[in-house]
C-alpha cells in the first residue's frame, strides 16, 4: 500500500505541478517509488487538461526536471479519501480546500512550506503566474526545500 500525497494550488499549472515533478524526482532518487504516490490538482477548473505553464516547464527543465507530461486537474472533495496527505501551496488554497469538505477532519490537510526549513513562519508559496521568470525560480527554490523536508517527514512518520 502506497502513501498518497496530492499537491494543490489554484489552477494546477504552476506551483502544484512544480511540486509534484520535484517530489517525484526526489522519491525516485530515494528508491521509494513503490511506497509514495504523487499527484497534483487545482482548486479551480480553468486549466483542466492544459500543460503546466511554459515558464514553469522551462524553470523545471533548467534544473533537470521534466514537467512536459503534466496535465492540469481539478481537486474534488472525495480526493481527501483518496489521499493520505493534501498539501496546499498557500493559505488561500488551504481555506478553499477546507470549504470543499467542511466535515472532513483535516488532519490530512497541511501547507507545503511547513516542511521548508527556511519558511520562518511564512508558509505561502507565492503565485508566480503574473510575474516574471524570477518568480518561477524563487518558487522552485521553495518547492525543492519543502519537498526535501517532506521526504524526511514521510520517512520519519509515514513510512517508518
């Protein structure tokens, strides 16, 4: 039985697919592919079926990741049952996910940057969509740190 993690942002074309791609690489490098299943989604359906934003794909490729196969999906309330951990990229996404299933216990719902050792109380991954390339680079830095912290957490808590 695999431990299932879903990363969630607004449209599933920038932050959450970057997190999924990075974490997939980290999990593969750790030899844990059969133990951890990864996915991503958006709270909105504007981009369902679309590839990740071109700037996100370019940024991922610049560091050796392949985000070309990603297709955006929309998170549905029943996905709480399908996942062991749902990671929101910011407070707005977290709040929206709580609204999707107000009776859910929410022990599965956390913020991605809770696992970033440099978060220093600011757990939002800023949305780079309306900015320039530098925003995507900054987001990838946060995502890489968070995903490394997440793997350490999963090894200690979920996979132990």
